[in-house]
C-alpha cells in the first residue's frame, strides 16, 4: 500500500503542475491564494494529527506484542525449569514442550514458515499438549506438590498469553484511516505543485517530501504487522527458551 500511496501522491503532484500551466493567473493569486493557503494548512494539520495517532497506536500495539512474546518465552523457560526440578515424572512433559515449540513458532510467524517451505500448523489441541499433561501429574511428595502448583500457574499464564497472541488481528492498521490519509496527502502535494512554477529545485524537494510521506506510511503498515514484514517481532527469545535435555 505504501507503493500505491507513493504513486498516487506523485501522480497528484504532476497533475497539479500541469493544472497550474492551464489555470488563469488570477485563480492562484490574491484572495484565491489566501483561501488555498488556509485550506492547505487545515488539511496539513489534520494529516499530521492522523499520522501521529496512527504511528502511536501501531507502535504501542507492536511493543505490546513484543512484550507478550518475551513473556511467553520466559514462562516456557520457567515451566521447563520447574519440571526439571520436579524429577523424572516431568521429563516426558519437557520433551513434549520441545516438540510443540517449533510448530507454535511457525503458527505465529506464518510468513516465515511458508517462505522456508514448512507446512503452517494449526494450534495444538488442548488435550494433547504439554500444558494438559501438567494437569495430569500426580505429586508424591510435598516438594512435588508445591512444584506442581507452580507449574499449573505457569501453564495458565502460557495458555492465556498464547491465546492472546493468536487472537490478535493480522493487521492492526485501519484501512479507512489509511485511505483518507492518502487522499489528504494527494490534495496537499497537488496544491503544493500548483503554488509555484515548475523548476528542478521544486521537483527535487517535492519528490523527497513524497518519498518521506510514503516512508511514514510504510513504517506504520510495518508496525501493524508484528509477525510479518521487515520489522516483525523477533522469535529468537522463543527459539532459545528451551535448551536440549
């Protein structure tokens, strides 16, 4: 969408330059010029406000997702430590955790899994997962009972965090917002190119501004895709959460 925005804004700018050469001079001077300047200032203010709001919202959503992934990795690592301390009865669950970690990562980072040629898995069923196996443990000593209680608490946290991550919308950026934003930018740059006679300096300045505006849209769209694109949340913390048994 950022590329489409760049093309549309650039087309609007060129159209504005062409329109200037064909409009009567009195349409762009005097009172008309003042009205155009006020209208441009109003739309520019609205555009800046919407850009700031979109960036803040997508940035907050991205950071929240990143924090949730870190929390999930921490909880999985802690659960593994608790099960190791639990004893031999926890070995099977620890092995199951390691089997499920890879498919869990692929289910979240689907684009990476597809690019690597791996089949994108569905979420593991509750009754066959390592977390359900924790509930089936039968403590034999007070120490194991305490560890079992802690493991159950961590399992609940993992389940809630995982469900929260899967429940997120794949794209948190509002399409209507982006459409209106691009339309405002087209109006702004069309007006800019109509305000002065075309020359190389003006063309370079407007091109850099269009590139910058399109870059801002690209950043917002990337932040809205925490599990895809170039700025996705790293999965290294999850991949490194469990060491080999």
